[in-house]
C-alpha cells in the first residue's frame, strides 16, 4: 500500500487505514470557508447590456437595473437552479441583486390629491361678480344723470 499519502508525517500501517481513522489522526483545526465565497464559486456568469429603460433581459424576463448603468455592459451572476434572483455587478459600483420586473395590472395608480387641490364647485364667479358690480355702478350713474330730453318737449314747437 505504498500509494497512500503520508499526511502529517505519520506511518501508515501496511494493511492501510479507513477514512475515519485518517480523519481522527489529523489534529489540525478545521478551517471553514465563507458560505458566500463558496456559493459564488458555483454561480454562472454572463454579460448583458442595460437597455434605455434601465432593464436587463435574461431568460425571457426583464430585470430592473440602476439608471446609472444605462448603455453599459454589466456582468450578471445567477444560480442555475434558481435564476429568479440575479446579482448585477459593474466596475466601480457595488454589486446588487435584481428580481424580475413585474408590471401590475394597474401600474399607474395616481396618489390621492390633498384636499386643497381637489376640485370644488364654486359658489360664485369672480367674473360674474365683477359684471354685477359694473352694472350696479352703471345704474347708479344713469340715476344720477340729468336728462335734457324732457326740457325739449316742454318748449313750444315754434321756438
């Protein structure tokens, strides 16, 4: 059994050892890797161009990116077993996760207007008020005016 490795400079018996015995022989502490780093190693990577609408097309769906990336070629990383969430990365910008863009049935709902901006049925019209005031002034002027038409009728026709 000369093909067995000599881990830790210990002698290996001629009949060999089991994996459990080898595991127990090693006294070094275990080193755990970062789960995010290991997960990143199994991600698939592709390049995509961000459209004018700040979206990325991936597997027939639109994913929302940032407006600052419009026109740029970004790298996307995704897990092939669950491609619903993708990670978008671009040099100089911190990576971010993008989910499929969902356009709802009523996507352009307008927010409620404040009471001060709601349409109110007017009680009066400023234009009509101004006309009424002008008419009242005109009537008053006519009442105060002296009419000379009556003087002419009193004068005999021969004069």
